[in-house]
């Protein structure tokens, strides 16, 4: 299994694991705020991926992108 497959799996896992808690948080904070927060999380993670070289950071940031994606949906 290569690094790309692991990163894609981490992004999917991050989204699946965080979907329900993020939905509850959207009910409390409002969906517009959560969408904005999700966009910031995704953008920050993408920039950080471009700056880091370690595999563990690549996988962790892709999981964070999955969390951000769940917030935007």
C-alpha cells in the first residue's frame, strides 16, 4: 500500500468519524459558521501539506481535511 492510498483512506476516515459530532455542532453554532470553519480547516491543511515532508504529517493532515469536508457538507 502506498502513501497516496493511506492518505485517501485517512481523509475518508476523518470525514466518517467526525460527521455526526459535526452535525450536532452545526445545530448549536449554526451551519454557516461551521461551513466557514470547515473551509478554514481545509485550506490550512492543504497549505501545511505543501510545506511538510513526513508521511505521518501527510496522513494526519488528510484526516483533518476529511473533518473539514464533513463540516462543509
